[in-house]
C-alpha cells in the first residue's frame, strides 16, 4: 500500500516526461493534476485505514535490498508522518493547479514537481536511515531545477545557494547516520534495530550536532537561514507553496524522528541550548520580517520565526509540546501556502510586491477585495488569533514547553506579538488607503485564482475550531515516543 504511494508520482512523472506524442501545457497540467489528486486520495484512503490508537508503525513493508550495506527497503506510517503526508498530497494538488497553463517546457516542469513529490513521500515513509537519506537527497535536484529554470531574475544565484546549503546539510546528516550505525554495531540501518541510545553521552552529542546542523539548515534555523529568503523570492508561486508548506517540514520531522527519538540522552542534555536557539530564531526571524518591503520576502522571514516554535517544543520533549510541534508543522504548512498563493496573485495582477508601490488593494471597486479579505484571514491565523489553527498550535506548544523552559517560552511568546506587527504593517501599507495610481486598472481576478486560497482558508478555520480532528491521528504516537524517550533516559 505504501509502495503504491511512492510509485504513483514516479509513474506520473515518467508518463508526462516520456509520452510518445507532443502534448501542450494544458494537457500536461491536466495529467499532472490527475496524478496529484490520485496521490492525495490514496493518502486519504490510508488515513481511513489507519488506527489512531496504535502506537507503532502501521502498513509496514520490508524487503531486503543491499545486504552487504545493511540497507533494506523498510516503509511505514505512524502518527508523526501521517499528517505530513496528507499535507504534502494537498499542497501538491494546489501547486499543480496554481501553475500557469502557458508555462515554458511544461512536460519537464510537471515531471519535476511529481519527482519532488516522490522524494518527500519516500522520506516521510522511510523506516531506514539510508533509505530516508536517499529520498531526502532525491528532492534536492528537482527543486534546484524548478528554481533555476522557472525562477525570477536572480534564479541562478538563489538555486545555487540552495543547492550548496542543502548538499552540506546532506553530508552532515549522512555522517551522523553512519556514525549511529557503525559505532553502535547495529546490524542494519533500520530504525527498529538501531541501538544508538546505548552509545556514551559524548559520542551521542557529537552525532547530535551533525543532526542538528544538518536538519537546522533545512528548517532553516538561525544562522543557516540565508538561503531561504533568496529561494522564495526567486521561485515561482507554486514552488514557494511546496517549499514553505512541505519541504521545510523535512527538517523538523528529521529532528523529531532521528534526533530526539534516537539520541534521547544527548537530546536531554542539549535541550536548554536548543530552547535558547529556538528563541533566537523566533525573534530574529520576526525582526527581519519587520524590515522587509518585499511581501514575499516578509512571508519568507516569517517562516524562519515560526519554525523556531517547533524547535522549542522539541527541546521541551513533553507529550503536549511534541503534539504542538506536529500541529505547528501542519498549521504553518497551510498558512504559509495561503500567504504565498495570495502574494503570487497580487504580483501576477499588480506586477509588483513592493509595499512602497502597492496601496489600497481592498478597494471594493477597482482593487482586490476578496484577495485582501483572504490575506486578512491569513494574517490573523499567522499571528495566532483564536479560532484559527495557528492559535491552537502555538498555544499547545507554549503550554507544553512552559514547565520545562519558562523563560524561553515567555520570550518566544514575544514572537507572536512581532508577527502581528509585521503583518499589520503589510496589511496597512498594501491593502488600506487610497488605491495607488499604477494599480487603477488592475486585471480581473478570476475564481480559478481564488479556489486554492479558499480551500486553505477553510482548513485553517476548521482545524482552528476543531483541532481534535487533527490531534486524533497523532496523539497516541507522540505519547509513545515521549514515554520511550523518558524510559531510556531513566535507565541510562
């Protein structure tokens, strides 16, 4: 069942890329969208079959692959990976739907998006360290090409910077994975047989540094964040949706799955430093966002701050905080995707993202009142207004982290206030006031441009009002992970 989920985008990419006759952009987009919808529906089918009360891995698949390396084809789903798989399926559909029908080299473009989807799915399903690494690296090249070929004026610089940072991230992660297996004399790279928790504390800390820096680059955390604003600004809107909504979550997922879960003694020792690191990322990201005049770069820096909340929750390592971390991953995926979609529509119609140029877009006659209303909703969700999924995710994180790190939690709460500041600046400058002269004759915004944003806005409100529908799938797994970690640290 899980292999099908990996094969579907691969088959779709091959079909679009190597179809024997010529196909235009509209047909290629239709084929890619059909494939993405099937992937999403299959993920929903797995969700229906998933038992939320079961702690361990479900739908497990295991096949021998390269025995001499100890590498096996091990797949599985639990409550940590399931919400992220659903998020990936949804945002892949939205990214394909939001792509321009007249895009150049459409067959190559849509094949790369589906190949990117394959890498993300495989990484979330992998129950083997080397298998995870292979899928983690698989998504690198498609994303590089999607930025380098279809990006903005400085796409070459942004894509190369992303490639260098992410390649270095992969080197550190691979070194830590190899160290875990070889130093602990584990027979394979499978998570079920790995006993890295038996290593001395000093060795665990050394391995954890590689994990933290490697995945910290991907998240990204301060000071490894500089590739992200450039990548977002130069990437097209659909690629920014995937980058912020899904690909950054590979970093936070990796910290929880391979850092906290496999090296519990080192994680507990480093937790105070990690909580302080989280505060720095939250406050620095928010401060940088306030200084921006490019709407897209402002949203990009907001991601740096909001991903810091997840590190705070992971450092606390309580059942409530880790539950909040999973909620924040989904929340940030939905909210950031909505914000980038709306900024993309504004740029497409107004020809600018500069807050010094764009004014009065909420004008009911000549502006973009519907887009502006959706932007207000997105800002409210990102700022943690009650009734939105952003509020409940951050509240659970703060509630679960306060007992462990009260000072760091209080300082991180300042980030929510700063979020309100920079996004209110965005709303005030871009949407209120008199419509600026260059924007008087704006092109019409069609419903086809609004549908993806409406879907995301609906989910943001629904999960904000009824978060139990999301918590239901992950609570047992998180409780089991934390209980296991606490038991191991007590024994050691």
